[in-house]
C-alpha cells in the first residue's frame, strides 16, 4: 500500500492555513484557466515537426488562406439569379473582407483552346480515332462492302473512338456557371481578403456578406429564391459551434447530475457542497496549469472539465463516506480524520497515482489528442487527490467547528465485521468464463470507422447544401499542393505525378495534376501543328464521307480545330490564375494534385497520402504535399498505431504501480484480472450494439484502464484490512461507495451521449459501456474470485 506519512493530525491542526493556501492558488489558477481557448481545427493535433505540417504551414505562408464561403442560390428562374450574381459581385468586392468572387467561367477561352490542353500523345490518339472513323465511313460507301459477311470488319468503328474523344476534349470546357444538371442551383464562391482567417474574422466576413445580400432587393430577381451557406468557412463555424455547445451543455449536465447524486447518497446538501467546492479548487489548478503548459484546448480535450469532475468526485465520495462511517461508529473528529487520511487516503493515493500514470503515458505520443489529454487528465487526478485528502478534510473540520455538520454516533453501527461467506462464488466464476471468451471473440471483430462524414457535426443546412451541390464541380475542391522553388522543379514534380497516374492502375487516387506549366503549355507550337494536320484531315477527307452521328461529331470537332495561335499567361482567365499567385502577387511554382476518390473516407485519404504525400523526382529531390486531407490521413495512421501502444503502456504502468502498492505479483494479478475481463466485456457489447472504434472514442481506452483499476484497488485494500470472510461487509460498505463513484463517473461521461457532435457522442457511449463493464467485473468477478480463494484456504469457513 502507498503509505501517507503518519502526520494525519496535521490537517486537523492546520486546517485554516490549508484552506487559505487553497483559496489563493484557486484564484491564480482560475485567472489562467479563463484564458484558455478552444481550437477545433483537427490539423492542430499533429506536432509541427511533421513534414506534412511543415508543408501545410509553408503553404499558408506562401499562398495565404485557402478557405472560402459559398452562397448557394436555389431558384426556378436561372436567368434571374445570373443577373443577381452579376449585380452582387461589385458590392462584395467593395467589402474589405472579400478578396475576390468566383461564380462564372470564361467558356469562350476554354472552347477556343480546349485541344491545346491535351498532350501530344492525346492529339495523336484523336487523329487516329478520326482516321479510323473516316476509313470506316469510306468502307461503307464501297459498293462491294457487305456488312457482317465474314464477321466484323477491321476498319469498322461506328465512331466509338471519336465519341470517347468528344468527351475528352469537352472535359476541357467548363460550364459557364457553377450549376447542377437541371439549372436550379447556382453557386458563388467568395474568398476572404485575410490570409489566415481566425474564427472571429470568419464570423465577421459571413455577417458582412449576409448584410450585403440582404441589402439587395431579392424579390426583383426571384421572389421564391432560397439562399444557403456552404464552403469550409461555414463548415468550420458550424463545427466549432456544435463542439462548444456540446462542451458547455454536457458540463452543466455533468455538474448538476453528479451534485444531485451526492445529495441523494449522503442525504446532505452540505456534503455535496463540500465535495464540489474541493473538486472545483482542483479543477482551477488543473486548467490554470494547462494554460501555462499547453495554451489551449482542442476538440478531444475540450470536454475534460466534465470528465475530471466525474473522476475526481470519486475521491471526495470515498473520503466523506469513510469519515461519516468512522464518526457513526463512535470515533471523535480528530481520530476519525486520521483514519480517513491514513487509511482511505492511502488507497486513494494508489488509485490516483495509478490512474494518473495511465494517463501520463499518453504524453509521449505524437498525436496531440492523446498527449494533451494525458497531461490534463494526469495532472487533474493528482490535484484531485490533493484536494480530497487535504482541502476536503480541512473544510470538514471547519464546518464541524462552526456547528454546520453534525454526525451522531449510531449505537448499532459497529466497525466489527460479521464473517460470512459469499454465496454462489464458484457459479459466478464458471459463468464468467464462457461470457469472457465469447466477448473476446466479438471484440476482435469490432471495426474502425473510417468515414469522416459519420464523425462530423453535420447541420441540417450543411446536409442540404451537400445534397444540392452534388456534381456541380468537376474537380475536387480539396487538392493537395506542392510548392516548388523553380519552374524546373515544378516540371519534375508534374512528371512524377503523371507517372504515378499512368502506373497506379490497381488503386488509383489521383485524377489530374495542374501547375502554371499546364495552364500555359510550353509545347503549344508542336500541338498547333498537330491540330492543323487534324483539321486538314477533317476538311480534305471527311467532307461528304461522314454520315449520321459521325458527321455531327466531326462537325462539333471543327469548332475546336479553329485555334491558330498559342495563348499567353496574360490571356488566361484572371479568376483561374489567382490560385497560382502567391501573397506577394507573384506567379508561384505551385503544383496542384487533384484526387480521383472521395477523401472523406479515411482509407482513401491514407492511399492518397501514400501516393503523393512524399514525391521523389527523377533528380532525387523530395517534395512534401500540403493538404488538410493528408494531415487527417497521418493523424489516422498515428492514432491507430499509438492507440494500441497507449493501451499496452497504460496496462504495463498500471500493473507496475499496483505491484509496488501491494508488493505482490499475485495481488496485482488479482486486482487487474477483473479489469481485463471488463475490457473484453466492453468489446463484446460494442460488437452487439454495432459500435465502432473511431478517431474520437479511441482516446478513452487508456482512460477506462486507469478508471477501471480503481474499483479493484479499493476492494482489495479493504479486503486486506478486514481479512478473510469480510467480503459481504466490504460490498455493503466499500462496494456501496464504489457503486456511487462509478455512477458519478458515468454521469460525467453520459453528458456526452447527449452531444450533437457524433465523435463526442461516440466517446461518451464507449466510456459508459467500458466503465460499466469494468465496474460489474470488479464487484462480481473479483469478490467471487477472492471468496473462492478463501474457501480453498479455509474449507471450514
């Protein structure tokens, strides 16, 4: 047992000084704690030393902000909204919040130059397709031609190849407006003037845009017009609002629920007040230190106030329950307090240090969701221990001296243990074996949730916008960006990405790659000569030969074959040049890599990151792509790897501390066996209810290990204190206290079950399942096992 020095009477003697110091440190801690901010950007959860993070930061420095707000107009009058967008553009550009607006493509430019964007090989293939079509049409005109006489003709084509190339060159030609297939949706993209937009500036920008839109007389355009917000700016605002609302909502639920449970348990409002005040002291110390060491909270650690309240309150319940038990048994205040601090305090020290150490193992992880949570929870457990074995006893002494707390001895209350064996211990153990084996099997079949859409706060408007704008944009709006130092390097990067596109046929993730070099190809002269040859072929050989559908296709192609001059950078549409211009107004050597797969699926994001996250060119130089999706993929990989490591480290640390506490391998195994069984039962329940491990709830697994071991430690400590035959007595006393502490912890976590954010919701669900299962095994399996061992030692009992 971890011994507290036998100076327990000092708390009773110096309670005034202890309370004064507690108040002073609480004021200081609260000052710093109130300065904490919530960072909801998941990209902040990786350390700055990672190459992907360095690339993302460099991109922000070079390019600036890449966020945007979208206005989605839903209308039955397409022409009216076209006029609205044209009238709205100058008003938006006049705002200091808006850099530029994008709602329309220069179709004439792309139609004129479409074939110049094809590769020379592509133009050769187009020429071959035309020649094959012309030959097939000529063969049909041959009076000796008999269709299908000897099977299909070698030259028969029916224009399929030409049709495919029609799709190819028409892909180079965008729609004039960002609209859906039935032209009921038009999208306007608004880019911020500030390079690095904070939450405050994003809110200000959205408010300014809304004010400008409201100033327009929308009825003159379309009385039935409906306008929605979209884009990553609005998504960030929605995500932040949901997380913040959930954190404060669950905090109120957790605090209120735990407070009421304590009142009901002790039947004293004063008991709940004393325990709560002591714990609030420790929370102010914890989050004050968090500000000084970490500086902010993130999506994972934002709810730690509620969790620490639910965990730390356990120590207060054990402390106050043991004090009341001792006083009712006839002990005076000072000896009762000494028994609490030196007796229960030692068990609390073991559980606090064990839980704290389990959390502290997370601080070595790269994933800040783990490391930050480990620091806050580890420090919080130690501060809660100090508050409950020093501040709470000092408060009890104070209120007793003031006459506010009166505990009368109960004549029938005795500290003498009635020695009676537990019933059905062997039956319980035999029943637990198949249940545990079955749970272990099902735990191995629990899946991991890779689909990020199931873990995001999807508001009703966001879901509506996603549905209505599906298919509006041909290319992904989330490309990865590589920053080269020269045009030559950019050319090498493009060449390597094109090689990846050609060769990766099994699991392709890249659709296309673009840079300034692809915007204004340097081989236009060669392509123009190829286009002239194709034009001569069509003019000289196709005229009067092609019939039907092939004649129509060749007629459409003629419009694209009229290009005679190369275009320059100055002629390129201004809106499309902007993404290649850096913050200094210079043309940058940017290479944009567009995915061909939806990156909301984490497995696709991991594959995309594997393909282009690190690019080694033919010269041997390495380039790292910048993308929030690559950051997310790395977080997934690290979290899965470190999640397993965190569980193993937590288990090892817990075993070592329990072994040091009891100085016995056998005792440590007895205490930890129910914990292991409880974790397996948790996995079985997860499979039965269809729950998956995910980006959020995996962080709770080390917590369940640290929390779950407490119950076994308390029971075994009391068992060593009371001796064999005392298990019924222990379950009625310590077991009741454990039930209460488990219930308060569950209430603390269960507030997250009410959260709207799916990630936080899943975290609360898993925590409740894990804590409940480890509690059941602690009060059922461990006593049954101890009783079984008792019976073997003393059969006469």
